[in-house]
């Protein structure tokens, strides 16, 4: 049975930031999708584990962005 989690974080600049997931997965999640409020800044997911997601606002220092994420795992 797949478990889905979603949320959003406000992220600033080019340094990746790790956020704790509200509910840990039992196994490594297998997919993530992100969306961003500032599409010109190239926001990205730097990786994810059973307990965290790593997000980066983009390629421009000191720019704030809201990044939404959706993760599927078990």
C-alpha cells in the first residue's frame, strides 16, 4: 500500500535545507514531485529519505521561494 505525503516550505537561496517529514516512511520513498511559486528561480529537491526532504530555492542567492512537495512511498 502506498503512502502519500505533501506539504510546502518557504526556502531561501541556493543552499539546500533539510526539513523533517511529518510522518516517517517505513521504507525509502520512491518518488517526489515539487512545484514552486517562483518558477524562474529553478527550485529543486536535493534528495529525500524516510524522515526528511532536502529543498533548494534555486540558483539565485537570497531569493525566497515557496516549494510544494508530494512524496509517494510505503
